[in-house]
């Protein structure tokens, strides 16, 4: 087996779309070490090269999983005209903590248990049960193409509870943090 050259390592890192910091984090080494290895300033230990190659392999696996293979379809959603009571019942039946709000198939917002609980703490139960979702919904979930990699979606999910999958202007699926975490069970 021939060891990769510094140029080979840099080329592969770039092909995978990883920054030096990303690679360092995945390999469990420092970013300055990655920079020094790539520039040829230092000869890494074999164990360090193995960590880097393992990190490349893991990144390749992630890129092979596209969101279309992970998404749930059809997408359970509510309308802006639905009442809080209807949404709570739907969440309870299906065990969801958040649901996208679609208006004629177009994402216009989202509603979550947290939003409803907060509203309940500020109001009386009776007064909010018939409120329309349009008056309390939050921002819509981000949207992605069905062919995007799981690694990109994972980054989006760091700041969002769910991602909607849109193809030709239509919502065709949804992916949540829970869905991505379930991938770890397959390893």
C-alpha cells in the first residue's frame, strides 16, 4: 500500500468539500496539523494518516446517502386556517412535535409543541383552542432538493427541527433531526 502524498490528501479533502477544520474535527487532530501535513511541512505518523483516511471514508459514506432515501412522504401538514385544537389532536395522534404549515402545497410556516405550550402559558386554554394557526405559526422549515446529501442536511438541521424536501415546486418529503440520528443505529 502506498501512502498518500500531501497533494493527494489536499485534493481528496477538496473533492469531498471538507475544510481543513472539518477534516481535523472528523480525524480528531488539530487544523494547524492538517495545514502542515498538506503543505508538506511535517511527516505525519501512520496513525494520524489512518485517522485522516478514516475521516475521508466516513465523509464519502455520508455523501452517498441522499435525502430522498431518508425522507418521509407524504408530508403530514396543516393549513393556516386550521385551529390550534385540530393541530394538537394531529400531533397527538401521529406523535409529532412539529408540523409544517402549507397553503395550497406551498410552505408558509411551521407549528410546534413549544409554540403551543408557550401560548398556553400566556393565555387561557379555551381562548387558544380555536385560534387559527396563521396567527401563531413560526417560520417555515428550510427546503432542499431530494438529491442533496445527508451531510448538507445535517448542517441545516443544526439550527432547524426539520427540513422540507421540494421537487418541481411541490413538497414531496420531510426529514427531521430524529431521522438523521436513526442512521447511527444502522452502523
